[in-house]
C-alpha cells in the first residue's frame, strides 16, 4: 500500500518504512508525527481524494533535524567586468521514517495547533507598538525592552517618566497617539 501526502508545499509518494527529507517540521528527534493531508491512497483499491482523502493519515517518526546540501549560485561576467560571486544556501530539513499508513479512523493531529497557540497568547497581552507614527520594528523592540508593551502604559507616561527612559527617546506625539489607540 502507498500514499501520496502533501507537506511543505511538496507532494511525496510513500510506503511504510520509507525515509523522507521534508521541509523543517516543529518536532524533535524520536517524536511521532502525523500527516493529515493525504491526496491518494494506492493499493488493491486506490482512493483519490477531492482534494484530500477523508479520514486518512500517514504516521511517521522523526529521525533528525538536518541541513540539506549546499546549493551554490555562481555568477561570472565576461570581458572587462571580471566579477565573480558565489552565493550559498543550506535548507533546513526534517528526516522522517514512515511507520504506517492509516486508510481510515485517523484523528486530527494536535501538536501543530498547540505549537501555534502559545505565541498567540503572548501577543494578546502586548499591543502592536508599530501602529504609532515613527515607531518601526527596532523602536518597538527598544520600547519593549524598556518595559513598555501596551498603549495604556505609553499613554500613562508623564514628562518625568519620559525623561527617565534611557533606552529610547519617547516622543510626546507617541503618548497622544497611544491614548487614542488605548481607547479603542
């Protein structure tokens, strides 16, 4: 029995026991992961999904997190320019071994959802300070390091508080805009 699964924007034809190099996954060596996006199940009675096969999954064990081979882009110009440039890149990959193919009865994989839920909870407690005019990502980082993570904190600053902040110069316009944004 074989299956065609989709992960990392690519499709792979797999059987039990195959070892794959797929785009980097958020899993450690030794963990068991499940691929829910199965496009085709092959064997005695092939099943083609529209676009996915309902209830099918492929279970795999993570062997290691690796880097791919170095891809070299070499540019050489002719004649008088005589410039050469080499650009290299090594893609981060996950090495997995396919353990079994489940034709039906597969449950949805929860580890990916749990990994994405943690950063979202952190973002709810802090406001996006780049909405203030003149505050870019670098200034927002400096404000966060100074302990200012929300519009309400910036709006509550007095002139003495602003003078006491050494990491970044807080502009009075930011305080006014923060008061507006804190209201909603």
